[in-house]
């Protein structure tokens, strides 16, 4: 028998664009949004570096999120 496992990720960042919500043929809402996550580190020469990673997020079967998720808002 195969074991079941759960993968969990916590994403914190700011929205790079307004959410776009579409509906499938049977009425299931699908929202898409981009999330910017910044990371900062100091190297061995004491110089600070900053980098932004972008994630594409797809959210299934939730209400019309486009009315709530707008560019620049923090998502946590």
C-alpha cells in the first residue's frame, strides 16, 4: 500500500499584478496571480545582496479572488 504524504509551503511576498479569475465550463473559479518574494544575504566581503524570486500561483475552487488580490498587496 502506498503511503500518503502532505507537502506544505508557506509563501510570503507581494503581488506583482492583479489577480485574474476565470471560470471553467462547469463554473469552477480559477485565479492566477504572480508573487514577488525578496531575499537578502551578506557575503563574506560584508556586501549585502538582494534578489527577487517570482512565483506563478494558480488557485482552484475559491471564490472570485480578483476582487481582493490587487497589485502590491502583501500575501501571507
